[in-house]
C-alpha cells in the first residue's frame, strides 16, 4: 500500500498495532520513519579458544548457532558506560527497543547517515517481517584502520521505515518472536529440519518435503 507517514505511525502506536518499548521520545520520530537507539548488549566474536589439540582458531558456523553463541564474548554495559570499537573490528549489538509488529506491516532497517559518517558501517540490514517481536540485531564495523570509535548505549543509531501490505500476512503467529539478541541466534523448531538437511547436502529433500501448495 505504501510507506507510513509520521501521523500513521503514531496512530498505529496509539491503537497498539505497533508496540515499541521503551516508548518513543520526540527525537526518534521522523517524517516517515523512526530512529532506534543502541542497546546495552554487544557480542564480540572470539578469534581462538583452547581445545585438547591446543590453541585453535574459531570459525563461524551458522548451521550450529548454539555453539556459535559460545564463540562470542557477551558484553553488558552499565549506565553511563560506552563501547570503544577497535579499528577494523566487527561486532553485533542490540537495539534498546523491543518491538512488536502487526500482520499487515513490514519494515526495513537502515543505518543513520550520521552513523556511517563516523567511519562505522551499519549496512542496510534487511527486512523486519510481519509479526516479529523482540530486539533487533545490528551488525557494526569500524571501517577505519587507525582510529577507535566510541559508541554509546542510548544514542540514535539506525532507523526503520514501515510499509503497509495490501493484505495481512498469513505467517504463523510467533514465528519471529525472540526475547533478546542471544535468542536471535537460536534455530527455531520450525527450521531445525531444514538446517539438518542443508548440513547433509539434502537440498532435493527440502524441495520435496516442503513444497508450496499453490492450489
């Protein structure tokens, strides 16, 4: 249908169709978007660990997300603390806000231009599906080679637009619900079979077992 304006966003929030906690302040509301603030949780990829074989490099395997969570150092900042991003460093961060979207609105998460101008890379991070509930995960990279860059929980860091669908999505309720940034790594029950088939190279079985019924 189109991108929601400031007035339409506020109407949705007032009706409870869109839920954002903690509630928005005047700085966050834009003409046709809202700014989201940086949260207190940061995940720093570990480079190595000790095994029976000795010191081994850690590689990321998305197909084993429970294992991969252990391969991050989780930093929880306190009130008034900042996070210094080292040159070339890549981390994951959470939004301060927990959001809940209705079944007829999707969103796109964008970087704020002021964030990118500081030498940080916060790429267009993708679609927020209808029915999603939880914090959002923000990938952040310091693109400089010589300077550390301080970022602060609570600063406006990215922005989200809202696009109204022509009809409500039929996506299963609760498919995208998560508690926090760590929960975002967990493979939901619905997708565990897909993951196992991918790991064993059984792509044909995915196509056979999960055909789309268009009748």
